[in-house]
């Protein structure tokens, strides 16, 4: 008997809508805005990136409470570049329990990262949370935005880093798999060709903008990938008042 599974993926910038199209220009935290949009989408599993955590508070758990999701899986990773009172990381919210399989830790760049004004980058470790549900592997990821620091995943040292990330993913992911998140690259098939070939991955989302920008370029850093063994029923990208749009895909599991 087949089962349907709706996945949402969203980089929520600590629960802050964007104030402008400038990098890292956010309004104050407003979880009600994000909860309202997610409630209307009604996904079974929510993959969140850039979630805030502190010793006294979890934005992921606050959001789950607002939505009525009882299963919350958190992974703090690094100091936040948005608000230094928090740690930044990933979280997965689910209506039904998931089986956690661990976190794939990505290699950190072996070359220095600097902003365009010469400031050194804050060290942000990245990775992928991995789970099992109904015989399907589900992974939630965020990758470093190398172009912010003048580097690129498809050339030079950035491409060496991409190869190291790909090797870690090949060890940790198995089909059938749904792999979503903020990849910080428009065409991940170009930098992870072996991953695509071995897992037989396909893009679930329509070829549309997922990150608004001043240049009006079609930036698509957010993806929901899926392997054979799953049938894509529907997908959409919802424009919102945030620096990443909400991405949703609905699958049928045989």
C-alpha cells in the first residue's frame, strides 16, 4: 500500500523576515509569520536551516509548539551570524516520529574565507541531518555560501571542498532518499555529479527563484532532491517575506 509524504524545506534566518535585499538585513524575530505560512502548507516533515538555539531557548521547539508538531530533532552547529545570543543550526519537525541516523559533518574549507571588506569569516560548520521514515532516508542540509567570501564550489579550492562534501554524502546517504535544504549553489548536479549518478537523484522543485536578490537573477540555492523509488506528485516554491522562499514537494512512497 502506497503512502504520501509532503516535505517542506526552508532557511528561516532565525525566524526573521528580511528588511531589505542587502545581505543579512533582517527584521526582528517573528515566528508567527513563519508558523502561519507553514501551517497553510501542512507538510508531514519540515526541514529547517538557520535555526536559532540558546541555553534557555529553542526556536525550533517554539515553532513546533505553534504548529502542533510533537517530534523535533535539533542540531546546533555554530555561532549565529544573525544574533550572537544564539547558536545556529538545523532542525527537523515531523508529525510522525522519525528514526535519527546521525549527522554527516562536512569538511570545513581548507582555505581562508574573508568578506569583501577584508573581515575574516566566522567559522560556520555545516552538515546534514539524516533520518529514516517508512523505508525512506530523509536528509536536511545547509552548505556554506562560498560566493559571499569570493570563492565558488565549481572552481579551484572550492571544487576540492565540494569533492570532500560529496565523499561524505556518498558514505552517509542511500536510496530511496529525499535530500533537501539550502545547498548554496544553483545546480548541485554540477558539483556533486557522482552523488547524482550513484543515488539517481532528481530535482523535485520547479525551475524558479528560491532566493530574492538585488540583481533580479534567478538564484536557486534551495533544493529538494529525490531518488528512484519515489514518485513526485507535486511541488511548488512559495514567495515570502524572507531571504529564502518556502519549498514544498509531495511524494508517493510505494
